């Protein structure tokens, strides 16, 4: 049986989000307007130390103290935000671009 990280990693090309999702993620992580949000999330998920768990209908990927929420069925990135105060022991989201 595959781990959450393996299952999600095998489907990174299917990741997408909505226009509202793009704006929400940019705002939550203070990313620059020209940042490709989907590619940014893919890169975070690809990192060696990323933790991925599936809870119900969603995957939660935690990398660099950011939490990315992905619908497990549609591969839609729902949101991404600093994991501060969310998952135990995590500090602040690193990698915000401005």
C-alpha cells in the first residue's frame, strides 16, 4: 500500500486550483502576484522532508511549515497557509516571496 506522499507525488501533474484558490493561497502565504501558485505547491510537495497525510477526503501536505490542502479525489488545491497553530510543533511558513 502506498503512503500518502507517494500517492500524491504520482499525481502532481493533475494538481490544479480555482481562480479564487490562487488568490486565497497568494494572500495566505504572501506570495508575489507573478508566482505560479500551482507550481509553487508542487515544489513544496516534492521536497524530501514533506509530510503527507490523508484525513477523509483531503490530503494535507506539510513542508517548510506550510500546510497545503488537496482534495484527494479531484486533486484540487483547496488552500495553503502557514501551519503555525495548526499541526503540532510547526513554526512559520518559509518560502513566502514577498
